[in-house]
């Protein structure tokens, strides 16, 4: 099979997986998603001779880099708009979400958002993309042992965040919770 055919097969097989990967990280900004996915496959086309047999983890690694570029570009545009005073809040288009806007499981996303970008990514690769440690290693560009350690530490930090966010159960008064003792008279 030629490099062109290998690329075409990888594109057909993995386009939607890469699209979902990017969409989850861009939080539904559809125009940006299409742009990043196009960039991922442009890079893959240019490097089609390097495309491994198990292409998906490699494509996720390319997508990570493309996302980083897109996020930096978005930040630059945002800062420019802020300097120009041409942002949505200045024009009354800011909408505050009410309590009913909470999504089920939103606390998990909130805990995840409190972690470093590196921790978020390793957790997302295993949970969202359902990659094994060896595939995570390919996507992150590191060895399997390093990927395993990153995953372990990220899970531990996520658990700590969840524990910090969890409200304390109400503490019962000892005197109210004990049943009166019956004294037998005999």
C-alpha cells in the first residue's frame, strides 16, 4: 500500500474520532473544531510517510499540538479584542447562567478544570478517547512508564480535587442520635 493509500485509510477510519477529540477540548466551538481537524489532517498528509500502523494515538498527538496552537491564537485574539474594547460584554451580549444551567456531572468537569493541562489531557485520553497506557504514551510523546506514572498522579490529584469539592456530610449531634437506654427492672 502506498503512503497516499495509508493516509486515505487513516483519514476514513479516524476522522470522526479526531473530530470528537478536538470538539471535547474546544467546548463546542464548531468553527474552531473544523479548523483544527483540518490542520491535523494537513499535518498528517505532509507526514504521511511517518504515519504509523496504529495511527489514532499518533493523530491525537498531532491534534494536541494543533490545539495548543489554536488556543494560543485564540488567546492572542481575545487579548487584542480586550485592548480594543470590542468584546461581547462591552456590547451587552454577556449572558449569565442560572443555577438550572448546571449540567449533570458538572462537578466532575469543575474538578477536572482545576487540574493542570497535562493532568487533564492524560485523564481525557484514557476516559474520553479510551486509550490504553501504551497509546497514551504515543499521543503524549513519552514512554509507557512515564505515561503510566502521569496517569496515576493525575488520577490521584483528581480524587483530591473531588474530595475537596464534596460538601461535608452534616454532623449529627451525639445526644440526638443515641436512642434512650432502656433500663430493665428486674
